């Protein structure tokens, strides 16, 4: 029996959807965003966790998505500290490894 055109493309997406649901809500949400972006997502790693973001996403946009306030965070991309003034212009690339550190005051 012949497959309908494109039927073979759905199996990997179905597996990814199933695995994302099992992993937890963060992975599931990232996968839904990936699908909503038309599959044009970029896979990055943030603090050791894999995330999917839309192609062309800046550090500033990622911080907003993660609900982090820029004055209280430091961001390192591929072992390079990115100055806060460059967060809006620095675009994330596939495979980027980010470390995001929040500053906490105490007394």
C-alpha cells in the first residue's frame, strides 16, 4: 500500500510531540512554540536544558520569554559574556550554549 505524500514526515513530529509531553511542561511548551513558528525553530541550550526558540531570537527576547529582568541577569553565550547593551542585537544561533545567571541581593 502506498503512503500519501508527506505521511513519512509526520512520524518524527509525532515522536517528538510524545516525548515532549513525557519530559515535562517546559519541553512541551517549547515544542508547541516550535510548531507554531512553522518548524523554523532554533535549538539552544540554556543552563543545561534544551530549548527551541524561533529563528532570529535575540537574547533580550529570550530573557523576556523566560520572564527574567535584564538588570538582574548576566548572560554567557558559548563561554563569552555578552554585555547587557548587546542583548537586543545578539541573535541566537543553532547549537548555542547559554548560561543565564540571576543576581540576588541579600542582607
